[in-house]
């Protein structure tokens, strides 16, 4: 797990430096900024309230509670690898995000921002990555438990829908560019892959 964390952090930092020093300096960067300008120009009270909900459900208060409740439920059934999965998927994602922001200094969108956060920590989107680590992680486990096709489809549609909602909310609120969201998607998916590998390795070692 720690080896995977180091690998994800290195990948995220490398991608972040590529984005901030190469990609954002050209036409792609200008187009990236225009997305946020367009979203800011189309703000309404209802959309702003919805974006707040999108931020809260993937924030630093709600997600630890969700992961903790899922881990506690797994512990009651003595499913210890599931406990580790729920706890460390979010931990690996969070550690990767924090490490990346130490090395990659990317300015947030130059629009009126609806939150007061450090302006040089735009890349990657931690909310998007965390939403993938928790909600898509839950969908992954649901689809491994149930063989019913419709159940699997619904689980993934809900998980992907939540992630899309969170990502759009963060851009709408002027906190991240689309490229930052893309970086968060990479981190979130990579964190899930690391935890699946770690849990399966632990299971194989136990057997």
C-alpha cells in the first residue's frame, strides 16, 4: 500500500508539473480557464446552493464519516480487509493530494471563488479524487457482492453520477479547472487500484 502511495504521488506530481509548466501555458490553458469563466457567468442562487451540496458530500467532514460508518459495519461482520479498504482508500487519496500540493503550485481559476482556500492549490481536485475513492469504491464492492445485472448498473450509475456532480460543483464554485478535475480522477482511480491490489495481496498471503 505504501509503495502504491509513493507511486501515485510521483505520478500525480509529474502530471501536475506537466500541466502547470507546459499544458496550461498554451491554448489548452486558455480554453481551460474559459470553462470556469462560462460557469461563473451562469451562476444562479439555485445552482450555487446545489454546488455547495456537491462540495459538502465530498468534503473533509462527510467523507470521513461515510468511510468510518462503512468500516464500522464491516468490522461488525469481522471483514477486516474491507475495514482496511474503506479506511485506507481515502487515506491514500488524501495523502497523495497533500503531497502533490507541496510540489505543484497551480493558481485557481481567475473568477470570483465561492470558497476561501489557498489560491495556489488548484491541482489536483481533491474533492473529485476523494469522491471516487469512497463512492466508486463502494460501487466496486457492491458489484463484487451482487451478480444481479441491474443492481450493478444502478450502483455504478449512482457512483459516477455523484463524482460528476462533485466535479462540476468544484468547477462552478471557481475552485478547480477541468484539468485539475482530470488530475483528481487519475488520483482517485489509482488509489482504488492500489487498495484492491493490497487487499487481494493480503488475502493471498493469509491463504
